[in-house]
């Protein structure tokens, strides 16, 4: 089992039968994906976001001991789904940022704000194979990755041996309070059932330093209620940017910026959005 290194105050897709011709197929970003069954990612009983029976799981800690954690059943299913597709996902997506200028612009702004604030490292939560973590690193941010899927973490470590990647869940981060300068959740909160999103945002707020930034990447829509869609790995939800911003506001964040772009040719015909929010400074702190 991978060692989970704790972040403290002192610390700074197996191959499937799918012959995907588009980078969008696995992530459900392509309408063509709708017709393609993805082996190894069958839908699970908890896919509709019901809490389901909680699961006990052993997690390694940095002192070599093993502790048991309880997690929602849906988290177990998401892990299994991404473990099953990790190599194929990495193959399809590891260079995708090269083709996404809007996303790169928001990532650059995020990295610059985090660097200027200098309050701690950036956690790329739901980092997948680590390509966005590496992009943040190249932008000068001190970045590390966290992912639910041990297969994704293994691929990320192999592709970026100079960077740190830990197994973990956004529902209970093994990170001390207030130690992160930034959190990136790039198309990872999309799998969180909407009723669990407030708890995830509360967890993000807990681990961020005052003034720390959170950047969310997600599929967008106009409906005020989150809409589930048939993502090819496991069930996902798209949000209107206003609804997700309101959920972040209710968790104590202040909106900084949002970017909504139209789908590109060949992508699933959903808008895609980036939402940048900030944890307020402590009262009286210099801005
Ligand atoms: C669509 S992929 C995005 C990966 C990467 N951020 C990217 O943009 O290519 C979603 C990732 O989020 C991870 N993930 C989903 N739920 C998670 C959770 N509760 N905690 C940590 N990671 C999670 C999955 O294992 C998967 O690697």
C-alpha cells in the first residue's frame, strides 16, 4: 500500500477494449463516447449518489502504522472505476492541457495568486495521472497531488518522479488545518454526489490557509440544480456556475473569478467552467 505522507504545519483508464480515437471519450467529453461501452467501469449501486453502506478501509500513515477509515460507499465505487481505467486515462489525457488555452489561463492566474500569497503548497486533489500537478509545478507553484485511485497515484509517481503524490480522498484529507496555499480540484468534484459537496467544500476550507485559493474545473449547465450525466468512467454531475459558486459561498468562500467556455468541436456538448474562490483572510489581517 502506498504510504500516505501527512501535510503538516511544518511541511511546506487497465487498458479497456475501447479504441478511443478522441481524447474526450473516457472523460465523457465527447458525444461519440455515448455509444461506446467502457469495460471495467460498470455502473455501481451507489452511482446515483445514495450514501450506501459506509465502507471501512485501511490506510497507511507516515509513521508506518495503518489506520481504519470509514468512507461513503460512493467513494469506494469511484476508486474502483478509476483504478480500472487509469492507464488508458493517462494515455488519453496527459497532454490535454496543450490544447486548452482557457484552462491554462485560469491555471496560470491561480498559480500566480498562490505564489504571491505564499501561504503554503498547492494540493491537486483528484490529480489523476499528475499532468496538471506537473503543469502547476512548471508554473512555479509548490504542488503535490492527491487521488483516490492507487493506480492513478502509481502512474503519476512514475510520470513525475520529482513530485509528490499521495493516496487520499477529498472527503477526509490527511492534511492539517490551514496549511495549504491553494487547492486545485480539476474535474474531480464532478463525481461527488451533490449532497456531499458541502462537506467536501468544508474540508477544503479547513485545510486552506486564510487567503488561500481554490480552483474548480467542471462541466457546466444552465439548470439551477446539479444534473447527473453518463460520464464514461463513473457517474458525474454538472453544475451551473452560479449554483456551484453559491455552494462555495455557503461553505465560507469568496468568489474571485469564473470562466465558462463553449464546447469544442468533437467534445460532449456541455459548457466547461472554471471557478476560482478564496478563503477569507482572518479578520484584521493585512490584505
Ligand atoms: C476526471 S478525472 C480528473 C483527473 C485530473 N484532475 C484531470 O484533470 O485530468 C477525476 C479524478 O478524480 C479522482 N477522484 C474522484 N473522487 C475523488 C475523491 N473523493 N478524492 C480524491 N480523488 C477523487 C479520481 O480518482 C480521478 O483520478
